[in-house]
C-alpha cells in the first residue's frame, strides 16, 4: 500500500509542481505533514542539500531521497517514477499540440500567466529553505537566539561571492561543506 501512496503523492507533485525542482518543495512540505512516517519537515533541508549537490534534476533527486526514506530502494524507484511520469506524458502531448498553436494568443496568454505562478512557487520554496536552514524557531529567548549565526554567515558569504565571482555552484557547495566540517570540528554548529 505504501508504494501506491508514494506513486500517487509523487505523481500529483509531478503533475502540479510547474517550474522545476524547487517548485516541488511546497508539495514535499505538505507530504512531511501528512505522512510524517515517510520523512519529517526538518529532513527537507537535508534533502535539498543532498539533491542540490548530486547530479541530476533537484526534483527527481528529492523524490528519490524521499521515496528511499519512506520505503527503501523500491520506494525510491516508485517515487521517482511517479514524479517523472506526468512530465513525460505532458511533454508528449505538448509536442504534438504546441507547434500547431504557437501563435495562438490564448496559448501565449496562458504561458504569460504561468510565469508569475512559477516564481511564486519557487519563492515559497526559498522561504521554506531559508527558515529551516537559517533560523531555529524552537529556540527560547529573543529574536537573536532564533537566528543561527554560522548558517547566516555561510549564506551571506556564498551569496556575495556568487554575485562577485560567478563561478559554478559546485564550488560554493564544496566550500560550504568544508566550512560546515570545520565548524563542526570546532563544535560551533
């Protein structure tokens, strides 16, 4: 039964998470609430970090990770297949239809309307990631106690150096991992 549920949840996610892998985050967050035995909301930050730092599309990587957490290797395969199937089926239909209607004003208007929705989904995902990785909302005390200072420093450092040097994201991930190891070794985290 878990495989049917995994397929259903990830098929639904793949069907409605328009805009790429980060657009799956609100769906995954909802899954963490409705199926806490699969994975927890706190695990999302780890899922994102692993999915971002491994080859392949982030949404597929997260589905594989989440499916594995829920039901081992068969769960990973089912979740990944469930997530990818809607895109595969949709693109088959779109290929046949879009070329015939590429100059249709309603088709163009539909794509125009989808762009801000996709930006909203990605923005919501970004806020979720920022909250889980930069803040410790369960900490007692004032606002400063709720901010995870080492994480905020890494975030600012990566953001600024990315804007200045514009290197491949892998370098920033590797540097951040090394900083995390160093801070963990120094027991600052």
